[in-house]
C-alpha cells in the first residue's frame, strides 16, 4: 500500500490544479499515476466567503490559487448524532480554524483532496497561521525536493526503497 494514502502530500497550487481526476465513482485523483488523498499548501488568503454551514476561501502560493472549503455545520449534525461530544469538539475546532482565515494572512492548510461539481478542492482539516514569512519559500523548496525525490518516481521504485 502506498504510504502517501495517510500522509499530507506537500504540493504547489500549479501541481494541485494539474492533478488528474478519473471518471470513476468515486473519482480517483492522481499525480503521474500516483493517487493523492490528502494535501498540504502554504499561501496567502486572497478570497473568503463565509456562510452559515461553510467557509469557502482561496489561497494563493504564487503558482496558482487553491480552492478550500471548511465545513462549519458540525453543531447542526451533532444534534441528531449519538456521538455529540465528538461532534462538539469538531465544531469547536472548525470555528477556531475559520477564525484564523482572513484576507492577506499567510496560512498553512491541510486536508482531503475532493471533487465538487467537477472541480478540485481541499476539504480543510486544519489551518495554521504562519508567522514566519519564509514559510512559503521553504514550502516551495520542500515541494520541489519531494517531487524530485519521491512523488515523481514510479510506484515500483518507491516500494523497493
């Protein structure tokens, strides 16, 4: 099994926007034949649209814009759920993350790669405000190194290592 299934793959927006989406149900998202399930991005928030059930925002890392969605309706779901305490924690975490997303802020976003109406997006798991302006440059360098040393290698070559 591919270890990247459980890891957040560091990607640039340009790489994310060029991912291949299969037409199967459910769709499989891949980069050069390697499936991508979770991803991590660093960029500046350039758009923000908050609604009662969700927060939709774009982050720009200089190579493109990544659409992100943060669901805020955990509290609505917890009223009908047997596991209310876990949903309360998820609702609290989602509200905390939503409070960090402001225009012009440099953020690190991690989450699941999903498809909605044929468009790729990140369903956000967590948001971290980056205090160091060099974090974006470091992310770029890490993405380039990981692409060269890991992500772009054939699956057979990685599993033998």
